C-alpha cells in the first residue's frame, strides 16, 4: 500500500533577496550627495568604514543616525558539542559586533 504524502505549506513565490553591489552603493552615495566624481563617493565610503572599524576596536558604541547603533559585545564561555564526534567541548568567550535597529528604521521597513 503506497504511503500518502503529507501536504506542507507552500513557499511564497517571491523568495529572491535583493542586494546592492559595492559599485551601486558608491553610485547611490554620489547621486544622493551631489558629488561629481565616483572617486569622491568611494573615498567617503572607505573613510566611513575605517572610522567605524577603528571606533569599534576602541570599544565605542556608534550611533548611525536614523539607522541604529553598532557596538561590540563580549560573549561568555559556554559548553557546546562537536557535531562530528559528539564530544562536549567548551567554547571560548569572544567578541561579536552587534547592531540594534532604531525605532524609526523598524517602523519604516516593517
């Protein structure tokens, strides 16, 4: 006797995610700020990146106006399991970059 298939929920048809390329981000920065050259916009984006990385390394919280806050958080040591062997191991504490979305961003997107 054949096994009856169980019907599952269908996925939405539009599951494709969209993302900007680095060139598109640079071009949009140039267009929004009114800069004449892409090189100026690229330099602005690179400087912003360097600033954020340097500030996070020093332990600062960075408010991104209208977007949210970026900060570094220390995780605690915890117990885990090696999936290959099943052995219980201790996972060392580490730093993680976190982002908290601003209320305005959540309301605009969601």
